C-alpha cells in the first residue's frame, strides 16, 4: 500500500472514530476533538502502519485502532506540553493551542482523556489478547514513567540549568524518541516479528527520534511560527541542542545522525526499507 493511500486510510478512520463524550457539558466534546481535527504529520501512527503494511498487509485494518491510540497519546502529550505550566505556547499544528481556544482546565482534562482512551482503543482492537498485552506494555512504557514522562520532567526541572551532552541526549531519547521507537516496535509486534527484529526497529526509532529533536531545535531557532506551524523562539530557557552546540554544531549533528539512519534503513528487509523510505524521505534532512 502506497504511503498516500495508507495516510488517507488512517485519516478516514480517525475522522470516523473521533473520541466522543456523552454528556451535557457544553464544550468538552468539541475540545476533545479540536487538536485531532487540527491535523499534524500523523508520523507515529504511520510508522506503525508502514511496518504492518510491509509485512502483514491483511492486518492493516485491524491495526488502525492501535495506530489511532498512538496518535491520541501523542496528541495528549502536545496539549500538556503547551500548557502555561510547561512551555506556555500559543500555537500548535498551525492552530491555537487548546488552553487558548478553551481554557487551561479543559486542556488538562482533554489531555487526560486522550491518554486513557488510547489504551481503551488498543484493548478493544481486533487482535489477539496476547498481541494487545504486548502493545499496551510497549506504549505504557515508552509513553510513561520510563519514557516520555521522565523526559518531560527532566526538561521542565532543568530549565535555566545547563545539562551535559549525554544528559541532553537522555532527556530527548525519553521525551521524544521512545514514543517514535515504540511505534515501530508496535508495528513489529502486530506483524509477528521476533524480539531481535523488534529491537532493531526500536533502536532505529531511537535514532530517528533523536534526529527529529535536533531538527526541531534547529527549526525553533531558524523558522517563523507560520513556517513551523507552532510557537518558535521558545527554547531560550530550555536545554536544546542549539543552545548547547550552537546552530552550526546542531546542524552537523543532525547531518551525521541522518546519514546513520540512512545506512541502518538500507540494511532492513526490502519491504520494510521501501515502506519506511516512502515515509522518511521528507524528514531525514528537513533541517536543511
């Protein structure tokens, strides 16, 4: 299945399965759907679906609810990341952030709802129970205490406190890269790959995620809000790769990591390589 076709399949599924709230609350359902309707790259669910499409194309439709679960969890993380207590951002996905469109309490509760609903979607996916347990274990680990959450906690706690390079990499491997790596592993789990192959994809995802973070730091430094589709020039107090290495140093690191990712990609099974190439070709050198 071609990348555009796969993306359309996912977008159609998302639009037909937006989370709802059976309540008399006047705005909560609208807020629940707001940031999902605002768009986004859908990168993480597409990683999962690209693996399944390459190896087990008949399972793609069964995997859609799992892919949506990943997108919901990622969207919750953006909503909370943008809150006044964290990044205090005004713009996300070219759209006002949720606490700006509605209010801070609504944004917090919508994030909570999307987080928990993501696991409900996986638990009810048309897959075997053993598969669903492994998927939930992966997403709860990489999106939880030992993944995204500790990364976010370090990011917030160490504002205006300079980290060493290995500490900065630890921060962003956990905050950003693990959910990307987990998306690849979840595609591999659905496809029935053994643990060795799962780990190869996962480690590749860590490199991709770290590359994306370096690129995001470069974009924050060089792009306008209109170009980036989110608040920029917002990392002055943060531990970013640009702040630590300088702009030229960050670009050099991104170049080296992009080359490493290309080399790893070329060593995968041809079907996986072809599908991921279609997805990643727009991203590997987006810092240029």
